[in-house]
C-alpha cells in the first residue's frame, strides 16, 4: 500500500514499453472485455492533440499504478472535456491515486477552457462513484446512448 504523499501524477510523454506494459496490466482491471492496447494504439493516444493520458506513479518505485485519459474538444457550444478509462491498480487502491488523477485532469481541462467535464461510471463501481461525487461531479439526468459499429 502506498500513501497519497508517495504518489506522483504526470502526463505520459511517450508510448514506451513501460507505459504499454502498465496499460496491459491496468486495462483488464477496468474492463474484462476490452482488449489491451497495442504499442501502436498507445502511441496514437499519447500523440493525439485531443487526448491527454495521465499516469499515477508510486513515487518511491516510479511504478505506474493508475491511469486516466482526458479528451478535450471544441463544439459549437464551447470547449468540452470528457474523462475516460480511470483505473488504479488493485494493490494501490485507497491511497489517493484516483483522486490525484481526476484532479490533474480537471486542472488540464480548465486550463484549456473546457466549460464542462463529463464522465460515466458503472453503478457497481461504488468507490469510484463516491470519489466522483466527493470531487464535485453531479449525477445528470440524461440518457446515454451507444452505437456499436460492425
């Protein structure tokens, strides 16, 4: 277990082997059905001007213990942001990595002029939902629709 003071959040600057390995370890903890991203896919995420991939590291070991992707985009009603794929390694949960990742994403979104930041979370992710509420997110009354191609 690591303490919140032993965490460091940073923007992933390169799609190196360490990042690809970390996402290969973290993504299955988020979704049993999502394929782990390939090195080429991680390179696209890191290199895209529309997304920022944040990682949380254990400051003592430098090991990546969590990640979050922020997408920021312009639409006719303003700059918007969306947080996706927030995941913290099971062994590091409860130490503040999730909160640190979300705060970093909110700071970046605000600095880029985003009027709102949205995210979704499955109801069974109770700890995550409590975190989002604690950080100021409000549940919206809306319908979320998904179209699956192919």
